[in-house]
C-alpha cells in the first residue's frame, strides 16, 4: 500500500490525477480512500516506483519488501506542492543543495498539540495532556521537543487507546524532559544529489521552525524563519 500525504499539512492527498510507474510502465492501483492506494498481483520484487500527482513534485520511492511490514507492506509518501498546486500562494519553500544530505524535516516549537505526561517503555505507550478528554494526535508523525538542547525526538503514532493514552509504532529513542511539548513534523524531499525542498504554510506571523537534517549520517539542527528565506540554506 502507498499512502500519499500532503507534506505541509499532513493531510491525505485528495487529488485523483495520479500515476504510479515502474520505469516507463504504469502500474494499476486501487484507491481505498484517505490517500491510500493498494497494488495487487504486481509481484514482490524490490524496485523504485515513480509517483506522479498533479499539483505536486514527482517523487521516486524505493519499494524494499525487506524493510516493510510482512502483513501490510505500506509506504508513506510525503508530497511537496508544485507551482501548479491550488494553494501555492500560501506556501513557503526552502530549497537548495547540500552534498551528502539524506533527509530533512521540521517542526514549529511554538505550536505544540499536546505534551507527554508519562511514557511506559515496556508497553511503548505515552500518556498525553488532553484538556478535552480526547487524544488530539490526528497525524501519524510528531516530534518531542527538547528545549534545553534545541532538538527533537521523532515519534510515530500507532494506535489511539482509551482516555489519554497512545501506543507508538516504535520505542522512543532518547531522553526527554517531563511535560515535553509534542509538535507535528513536516517532511521535506531530498534527491540523490543532495537537492532538497521543505515546504510550510504561510499561516502566521511567527514562522520560526526548527529544521532537522541528516548529512552523511550526522544529525544537524537549524532554526529558520520562513518569512526570511532569502539566502537561507542548510549547511
């Protein structure tokens, strides 16, 4: 299964003008709603797949079955809006090229959706602040902000449980402060030559994001004001 996600918002892609290709050969897909497409009887050979969606930058993803869940092989593809996207006028994009760049993502430390009250490492379950008595983690991907170090820890929501508890897909890697804020993560796109794109919505006066990126296996962080992108690059 391929799940198509609008990178700036984290919402499922609802555009229907979509093509999936292996090389130059289109692959038949079956839509299942919420941006999800399944592929049946196409074999299990590892290979690249090109994703062309109108209004978004084309992407190529590597389908490697050894790295996927055996029961439900699924890949999330975060798509970057292109110049013909219907909301292009309210988007701001950081672009450039950095040799050795492997991945880039960001979050807005000033926009937490909740905070972590407790983490049960044995069950891999977090308890979050929820004033309305409802878990409000509507996306899959979040970051636990570490204000003291100016960094964040990635987490992936697996299942919302009763009350204020959420089961994660993977254990939390690293230590975090009590009541640490949790913010949505925005993913960028990186090409093999190190060219990158990271796109956010122009939706407020404060667009000071914390950008996390990996260069030759080394994780780096940089604070970037998306209102002041002139000359801004990752280094």
